[in-house]
C-alpha cells in the first residue's frame, strides 16, 4: 500500500516513489525525492517536521505569495490590507472638526456602546454629510437669545429714525421692502419661476415713495406701474413660461411693496404719524410675544397643522389677549381713545398678524423652504419678520382713520 501524497491527488496513488529516510541528512540524502536540486539547508520540509535552523529564502518559501512583514520597517500605506482606512498618527494634531466628531462619538466612561447603534442625536460626519447640529436653545425651535438681540436692533433701527427725523424713516422702509422683494424672488426660483428682480425692486421703492408723498391713490398707481413694468421687462425674455413668471411677479408686487406701502401712509400722517406707526408695531410685537409665550407653555391644540404645525389655539388666544390689553392702554394714553375701541384695534391687529404669519408659512411650505434666508440670526430672513407687519399695517391704517381722525 502506497503512502498518500499530501500534494497529490487520486491519480498519484499508483505512482512509485522512493522511500525516504526517517530524517533526511543533508550529507547522506541531499534530495530524497529528487525534486529540488538545491542544498537541503535551503529546502522546507513538508512532511510535518520543520527544521528551525534552516535559512529559508522568502521568495522560495511555500508562502511566497503573501507579502512579507518586516519587523521594524514601516509598511507602505497603499499596499496595506487596510489601505482604505485613513491612518491615525499618534501625536499628530487632528483637524478640529474631525476631533469634535470623534469626541462626540466616543461613549461615556460608564456607558456601554451597543454594536450597530449610535448615540441618539449624534451623527458621523462624512464627505457629503455634515455633523449633526446642536439643538436650539428655544422651546419653539428658535434661538431665543439671538432672536431677542436681533429684535432689539431691528426695533432701534425703526424707531430712532421715526422719532428723531421722520423723513429718514422712508429710507428704512425702502431698504426693508427692497430686501424683502429680493428674498421672495430668490425663494420662488425653487419652483422654477424666473421673475425680473430689477423692475420689481425699482417699482417697489417707487410705490412706497409715491405713497409717502401723495397718499393712497399714489400707492395704487405705484402698484400698477410696478406690475406693468415687470411684465414688459419679462416679455423681453420671450413668451415661454410667461404666465408662471407673471403670476409670481404680481404676487411679489402686491405682497411686499403694496401692503408695506400702508406703513408709509401711517408715517406720513400729519402731526402724529410717528405715534400711529408706534401703536401698530407695539400691537404686532405684543401679538407675537403673547402667542409665543402661550403656545410654548400651554399649546396643545394645533391651529393649522397642515400650514404651521407649531401654531396652536392657545397661542392664538395669547396673541389676541396681549394685543387687546396693550392696545387698549396705549391708544387711551396717546390718542384719548376709549379703551374698548383700543381693545378692538388690538384684536384686529392680532388677527391680521396671525393671518399674515400663516400666509407666509403657506408660501414657504409650497416652495419647500424653512426660512426666506439666513440674514437675521434667530429670525431667518427679513421677510420672516415682515410677514405679520405686512398684513397688520393696512388694518391699522383703516382702523386709525376711523378711531383717530388725522390732525390738521
């Protein structure tokens, strides 16, 4: 019975092989199987024994297909099996973002990591995915300290020109509505509409200026001139998608400069224009503040979940209550109007402000944007602050014409 060759198959069983010595002696039996003409000191025995004194050449060993690992030599990074993993050099300074992401992903000392599960609220940063942002400090999704700081600055930018030099307030209105037109035009581009920005901004500034110097009739005339000029400008680019672009341009012209032009009518009222603007802005601020406080603490019943999920009926009640009480006191002190008429004024301003906020929320949801821009920290864009004011100033103008006849 012939012995089984460990390197041979079934066809090698009938092959006659010389009997090898139990232990090959390099001097007596240089090559018992006549396979390798090299000296025995360079051969590697495969019969289950290994001579530890053999000086093997790496290239002639049976494992020559594996890359050698040299002790003390630094392996080439590209040839290493883990070449796809970036190396971590001990002692080297890590990039700030990479270090922060690693520190965020490291578990606490007494926390046991779960395989295949990351910590809640943490996400690894990658080439196309930034690290998770920190949660906002506000309870309603708003950075409250930044919102308060920016709100105070906006109030100062409006009230100081209004009371120190009233004609300078016209420049504030023109700049604010120009920025609002730019933000809204930029937002409607997400739907594919291309509106002419130059005639819209120029026509908006013209509309507000005409309302300041010539009254309500000039405000309507400025709107017509703005829309007509915008449509003619758009025709220069052809009639493709003209209806879509014309509709978007008309919406912007009515929404921003026409509604905002009533603020110019309030401010240009002879004798007490600055006070009319003041009571309107205070009513809007009270409405926003009361609604935010009541909604954040007691809001449980959504008001319009399909448009603005954060608005609640409790917040609406807070808006109406705060605006009514504050306006009743303010109109009584400044214009000697009966408190109940002041409360009606505040209630109407609160309803108009909430409707304006819902209207812009509906526009943003339809366009697929969260904020009109990131111009104001904690507030989003300027239009996100003007949404309530744009619906409130026409209401305030009409009511104050009835409640407070113009002086002179």
